[in-house]
C-alpha cells in the first residue's frame, strides 16, 4: 500500500486489523511480518525559506531531491545522513521520513548534532489513524510529550510520519582533512580526542585500523580551514605522522556509508560507546574488521554470520544488528535489549500511540 495523501494514510491505518510493515524508500531491508505500507507517495516540499534556514517537506520525498533543492541555495542537511544501500545491498531511494524515523546521522554529528537536533516539527498518523502534529518551524521549549524527539529514531513504531520540518544550514566554503598515519587505536583515539577538544571546530573524527590512519576534518571559510589544518598537523605530530589530504569528499562519504564493509560477507554491527572505552573494547569484539567514527564513540564491526556480539561488550553502550540473515535477526533482535524500567516505559508509549499493536510490531521490543 502506497497512500498518496495524509488522509489516505490515516484511513489505511484506522482500517487495518493486522500488522503493518512501515517503510520509506525500502533501503533498510526491513523484514517484518505484515502488510507493507510505504510513504513513498507522500512527496513534495510544503515550505522552503532559505533565509530562515527552514524546510517543511512530506515524508516520502527522496533525500536526493531534498539535497538538490538545498544545494541550489548553497545549503545542506548538516547532520549528514548515511545511505545504507551499499552496506545492505538494497535498492530503493532513501526518503527524508525514513532518515528521521531511523534517526540516521553521519560523521558531522559530533559537531552539528544528530538528526533529532535538526528536527523542528512532525506530522504523523498514530496507530489509531489519528493525525497528530507537534513542534513547528522554530526551536522552542515544550511541555508534556516532546513528540518531535520521540518520533526521531522510533522506526515507525509510534506513528507513520507524513511531514517533517527541519532546520538546515549553509554549506561550508571549504573542507579539509588531516590524516594521521601510523597510529594504532590508542593513539588514534587520543589524537581524535585532542582534536575534538581543541578550538579548531572539528566536524569529523574517524579511524581506519586497516590503514592505521586517523582522519580529522575541519570546515568553514577556505583560509580558516587551511589555517586550522596546519595547526592540527603541528599539534597532533606526537600521535603519528599527520599530513593534509588533498581531496577528502569521497573519503568522508565512504566513512559515512561504512564503505569499507560493503560487499564483504558476514554480519554488520553498529556499536555506540564512550570514545574512552573503545580502545579496551575493540579486541574483545573479535571482529574480522572494524571502523571507528565520532572520535571512537561509534564502532562498525564485521563478524562471522550468526555471531552474538553483545555478550562481548563489557562497557556501557549498545549494539544494533545492522545487517544479518533473517534467522539471526529473529534470534538476536535488531536493537539492544533495554533495561527493565526503560523497556516498560517504551512499551507504555507504544500502547498509547499504537493501541492495536500494528505499527512495525516487534521491531523495537
């Protein structure tokens, strides 16, 4: 089912008697028992005010269309959403609603914030088929449920997005990257922490253990970015052999999309921890390959198919199973099991917003 209007979306949900598999562009490869319900028919821009850095767009609008619209005004989605297709081997077209529903954020999260931080307002149909609106076109304080924040990362379990309002930002004039070669993980995390704690406004900090190279990105006016890169080269010399990368746009797209794991057999896990815990945790994972982002706080891990990674994590954090066979996903679950009190709170929210239990049931517990 692909409704062409918000009213039709609400009608479908209100009349549903069984589970619905909610999808945007189908790029995440969700396999949930139930009738498919896609938001791809809900497309188009409702409002774009470049001077106010505000965009209101229907949820099924392709991300590529949104980015092209913004680029024409020299603006962008600052949270740098990942494209999962290469990693998951899926087709389809990523939609802006799917990005928000999954809370997808890329390397610039450490400086610009996450998708949730750029979401101003939402419209959605809840599990009873009622249209709900929350937020607006400017940042403001709220009382009661902050549904804008709840819907971002809920993966369609609380409602089906029909429209989102976003804060957008100007494109930086220049981007430059310092590569620190010959760094082991300990040195890389220390270098990234030093860079992130510096006054140089770092917008990316990642580490490739196969190349033994850490990457530090700065953006802004050309002269400023060049100066900050030179300062970083000087100040990070004790962690390896720093140099300035000439071309880095493709490098950061690869980091954003976990390109190092694309086409490789095995399961893919996404682990979030404190950067300071990454060094001790990495060998415990016994992974075939690793990649680090967000200064070491985000770890991508490739493991043999069917491996349960979670018992190996002995530090605070959580691990999501991003790519695996249907049997492994059913056995291990996609998301980290929640502690009892948090699980009870989450279940209560789902009962309130989806009383029939039909929206992506079982996906998040």
